[in-house]
């Protein structure tokens, strides 16, 4: 089954007792993508390293972000297997603000082996 984490939506509260593994993994992916590497007190290794991405052309930025996000998720949440990473944007947002909001589709590693 393919699950989706959409970073363009409203932020979600942390659920300390998720109902399923998929919900837990999705919440972890949201945390990894939404946290700058080194900014979480007590867990400096959690997050994504976004340094060096300023002033990149949007097509290059999409490619670089896809690689950075994939590497961060593979390292920090091994239960997820990335299927695709797309970016939600409007022409106005990307032109004025350079904002790209990832939409990550993934499967669970345990589902792939069964």
C-alpha cells in the first residue's frame, strides 16, 4: 500500500500512541522533513540538512531536495521505502518566495517483504 505525507497541509499534533505503523512512520517522516538538522535539543541527529540550497533555480532545487529528503528518510526512518517525491507549488509562490512543499509517497518495508 502507498501512503502519503503532504507537507503543504496544516501541521499536525504529535500522536504519542499512533494506531498503526503507517501512522507512526508518516509522523516520523513529517518530523524529519520539518526539522532542520541539529535544531532538536537532545536529538541533534534528527532532521534534514537544508544548508546550501539558497538561490538555486527551482528545477535544480527540486532535484537536490529530492535527494536530500530521500537520504534523510532512508537514514532516520528505515521502515519507509520512498516511492516518489513531488512538490506542491503555485507559480506565484515559487516565483515570489521560492517555496517548494514536498509530498512524499512511501510504502512500509515490512509490507514489501510479505
